[in-house]
C-alpha cells in the first residue's frame, strides 16, 4: 500500500465528525455570500440612496447576527475537525500498539526503541493537521468557490471568467512547489527518528557513558545530529514560505484584476455599484479556500513523511498466528477473577503440563539456522535445564515456548495438544517467565509485582514476596510496597530485581515456569536466597531453566545439552558425567569462567 492511499484509507475512522466539519464549513461559506450581499446593500443605500441609520438599522442588526452565527459555525467546524483527527490518532495508536505486541520483542528488535517511541508519539501527532485541516479544506475548495460563482456569473460574467481562469493557477503552483517539499519532509522525518533513537539510547546508557568518560563525546554527537535536523527543518520552512508567497501573490494579483475591471466599468457607467461592490467583496472569499489549501497542503506532506514509519511497522508480517479459542481475553480475565474470589488459596499449579517440540526448524533473517530438525520432550512437574555454548539455540527454544516467535516447520505440543489449537493468549496464562535481566516499569514495587496478576489481594502479594525472600527488604523501606522504582529497576540492586521478578512468578502461580538463569552475575548471598526461591517455585511445576550456573544445572532432573541448534546429549547430571562427553567439556569451561569471575 502506498502512503497516500494509506492516509486516505484512515478517513473512515473519522466517523461523522469529518462530514460534520465540512458541512459546517460549507454553511459558513453560504453565510459569507449573504454577509457580502448585506454589506453591499447597506453601503449602496447610504451612499447612493441617501438612506439614514434608521433605514438600514435592521440590515445592520442582521449583519451583526451573521457575524456571530458565522463565528459559532467556524468554532463548531474546528471542534468537529479536531474530534475527527483525534479518532484517527487514537485508532492508529491502538493499531500500532497491537501490532508491536503481535510482532513481539524479537521482530521489533531491528528498530531503535527511540524510533518506535517517536513514531507512536510525534508521528501520530503529525497526522492531526492532515485530517483536521487538509481534508476539510480539500472538500471546501470545490464547494465554496463554486457556490460563489453561481452568484457572480448572473451579475458580472466578466469577473466570473477572471475567477475561473486564474483559480487553477494556485493549485498548479502549489503542487509544483510541493513536489520538492515532499522529499524534504521525508528527509526531515528520517533525521528526527534518528535523533530520537540516538537520544533515547544515550539516556538509557548514561551510567555506562559516565563510567567510560564518553558523555562529552556523545553530547557532541547529539549536537551534530540536532544541527543536521535544524538545517533540514529550515530547508522545509524555506520552501513553505516560498510556496505561501507564490500563492498569496497569485491571489492578490487576481483580486486586483477583478477590482480594476469592475472599477473601469463603474467609471464608464456600464455597471451598477451594488453589483460591482458585491462581486468585489466575494472575490477574496473565492480565493480564500484555495489559499487555505495551499497552506494546509504542507500538512499533507508532513503527514506523508510521518506515515512512512507508521506504515513500515503496520506492514511487517506477523508471526504465524495461533488460532484463538472462542474465549476472549476478557472472558479469561473474568474466569481468573472468579477463581480468585471463590478460593483465594487455590492455585493453578494443580495442572501438570508436559511439553514436546517435534522436528522444529527456525532461522533468523540474515543469521542462518538457529534450530535444525530440533525435537525435545520436557516432562511435567520436573526441572529441565537447557545448557550449551553461546549461539547453541537455547534462547530460541525459550522464545518459541514464550510465543515470541513461531516455528517455520514442526510443531509444539502441550499435553499432546497442538499449541496452535490452544491459542497464544490462553497458553501465556499458563506461563511465568523470569529472564536474566527482568524489566521493570516506572512505578511502585506493588505495581511491578502485580504485573501478571493485577487483581491479587494484598495478602497474596505479601505471600509472593515472602516466598521470593524479598518481603523483609520491602517492608523496611519508607513507603513499603508503594516505594517507587525507576525504569529498568533504577534504585534497586540486581539481586533485589531478581527476587521481585520471582515474586511476580509466585503471584502468577502458573504451572509452567521459564527461567533464564536468575542467579547469574549475583553475589553469593543473593544467589543462595534466589536458589531457595527457585526450589520452592519448582514444586509441582514444569520448570525450564536456561542454565549458566553449575549449582542450577546440578539440581535439574533432566539436562539437555545443545550445540548448533541440535541436542547432542541428554540425561541427569550424574549420567552425563559417567561418559566422556560434550557435557564435561562444557562444565570445565563453565567452571573456568565462574572461577575467573569469583576472583
């Protein structure tokens, strides 16, 4: 889909408001004609018919009423246009958010988070003038001038011909100049996206930059990017001002021609003053919609530049869609809420889940195969550790189970049922995930713990924190569970962050838990506390661990060794040690790295 056709396709989202804005604008145009007629009538009566104030009083009152009524129509038209644009922005933001969630973290990883944020905020906002200004003006540019011509031609066909001949010159020059502006707008939006992405990256990595004394260098880079954006913006403004000058010049010259022709005919007595003055008053109003179109044409160009990134996201192909069951997300939430209300202490982990991956093939774009004819059975209510060197395919297996990516071949079975038949939303209800670096949102500790279960009671939240061995630390804080933490867990240590993430998993109480080595890069005390929490969490649950720590691997019921997207060995820790194997080599490397890190 092209960008202009995409913008037009969103017109349906404006609802009745766009049509209402156009209708009110047209009514205001008719009032302009009536207003010009009244003004010509009053001045003609006073100047040539010797009328006094009492004679034209009623006409003046009517003229005043017209002024007020026209102002009210203009205000109502502006409000309707704003609501039309607001509906488009709201719907597009929802579409973008839904699309980003559908794509998942893997498929949007090729774009800067700053660029995506800029598209969601500034990109959507840039569409407002297109729907609130440009589209109503494009409709009125034909309706209002045509209505004026209907009144002018019967009284002064010469002025009508001048208007008809000169009118096309305005859109012609507007389009001619606008072609160059379109390229500049595209360039400007690309630089804005680059600047936003770079700036957000700098903010997120500010501690690293300070640590390596690189903040001044990056500040100079941002200054350079900002200066490039300033130059691009000035180029766009230069063309915009040139376009406005050309349009105003053409309109002014055309009105002057009409005025001169009317003046000569009045001088030679070939035309009545009333009709000449009436036609002269309507001439500027005839060109006004055309001039507005020229002004708001830049809103179209700006919208085209902004829509480029929006369309780029919306046209990304979704991963293979899982079939949804008849239950909606809202129904699932209601069921979950009812279960909690009926039995607060009842848990979901009474359900045991076995998982089987059969002949899975998956390859990342431009990175080659990650899994090649991969098959794995994960037993129910057991600890399964997946180990291997970096690039072996461990994270790909986790991403498949989490639904972030879909297999390109093969299938995933949950208790012998195809995952496609279960539905992604319903499946994720049964999963708790604790990544190596859990993400935290700006808000309270309470909000971050209840991320997966927003309707949990205070007692359940405290119990989850207790099981994660984080309750005492939280309760000793000044604001307790309502203590604010920053984005990405700013204000808490790595060990505290892992324990809060484990509290999330306890609170969700899902029958399947996926851990991306929650004890990595932690001190001995935090590691011991988290290991205790994992032991509790593993009870009667299917626990899948992407393992990097020796203690975590040894405690697993089943160990899967991966290399180059395939399983090379599987068994218990003791079974794998009894043979001269790939597993032993891996353990030696692991012990060496952990020994170095401890030193």
